[in-house]
């Protein structure tokens, strides 16, 4: 009896929620996306420090493939 209960408790424990992305990482991604949007609207501030955000380079359709600055 005791063993069965323990097994059940263990099973409950393993159903943990997927880990959320850390907040600073999310912020960085949002920043990079904003920068990508800035490239897409070239009339206001072309290439103002584009994509200085490390690995987050958004090569989406419509985003100018500009060299890093």
C-alpha cells in the first residue's frame, strides 16, 4: 500500500510545467525584433545601430539583409 502511494506521488511530481524562457532573454528578443521592424520601414532612421543584439538576427522575408555594423 505504502509503495503504491509513493509511486503515485512520484508520478504527480514529474508533471512539471515546461520551463519558461528567462525574462532577460525575452527582452533581448523583443528588442531585436523592434530593430528588425526599424529596418523594414526605411524612411525613419535607416540602419540606426541595426541588430547589435548578438545572435538574434531576424532573417525574415522583408527584412533587409544588411551587414552587421
